[in-house]
C-alpha cells in the first residue's frame, strides 16, 4: 500500500501562465514559492493551496498580495502576504507546514518589519531580497549594508528617489527589513542591470544582527 509524501503545493495562474510549486517557507503572515508565473510586488492574486500530510488533506482558495519577486535558479522567488491570515484553512496549513519544517514562528523578542520601519500600513513598495544565509557570499554584502549603501540586480526601471524595501534573509530562516531609496541606475555586473540604493538608518536590531553575521564572536 503506497503512502502519500507530505507536501504543500501552491497553484498560481496569471493569464495563460500557470504553475504548481511547493511552498518553500511559511510564517504567520505569508509564504514563499519559486515560480515562472509573471507577478509583480503589489499584485493581488488568487492561490489554490493543496496540503497533504498523513490523514490530513486540505484544498483551499486564498487571496494574497505579492510582497517581493527576486531571481532564482528556476524562475523567481516570490513572497506572498496572506490577505486573511486568520482564515481557518490557513491555520491548518500552518500546522502542516510546521510538521514539514518550513514554518517559521516569528520570535517575540526582535522587532519585525512593521516595528522596525516607518512604512504606512498598506503602502506598496518594490521589495528586494538580500540572501545572507550563505556564508561565502555574506561578508561583502554585510559590509555594504553597514556602510549604508547597496547595489541590487534588477531590471525594474525605478526612478531616482523611489522608496523601496530590502528584505534580509538571515540564517535559520529569519528575516529583517530595511527601508531604502533609489539613488542611481547602473550595472550589478557586466551586462546585468541593477539599482544603487541608499539605506535609511537601520534599526539597532538590524545593525546588531549584521555585526553578528560579520563576526559571530561579537554577538
């Protein structure tokens, strides 16, 4: 008798583009997938969530807003924010995600985006992901962040002085946020367009996390 492999799949369709991909990370506010479907930060979309774990089966339709979209090996890594996170089906999904090891509970001791940033509720800003989980690529990025500037690879044509958000993906699936402003357009690498950002003064929690990443003994 065959057994079902536990999974959470997210079905997304925009026009003729469709994908069914695993949920890779979840928290109380939303989740992340890798998809080729063309969505942009601020888009409101419908998702079909299919969960399977042991005797538990769940199929639900949810509304979500795209928070960020960044290049990935197969498509783009897209983060969604649930529009109704208290929906009973999402609570069940969170339980399954926790069993699968992809549910991240927000720590109560560290300020998160809404606490650390002066961004009005509901305000839509372009969001850029900075992955600080890989040690080999971390040092140069941390130095840039601590200096108050950052170059991000993107083909999004934002104008100078456009306010944006930067999401810092930390080890152990944690995340912190920075507010920033576009200061120039350039190349992140030869032939690859990018934007130069000036970072707002980071919250002290963010600076402490960055210093700890650069020098673990300092934490």
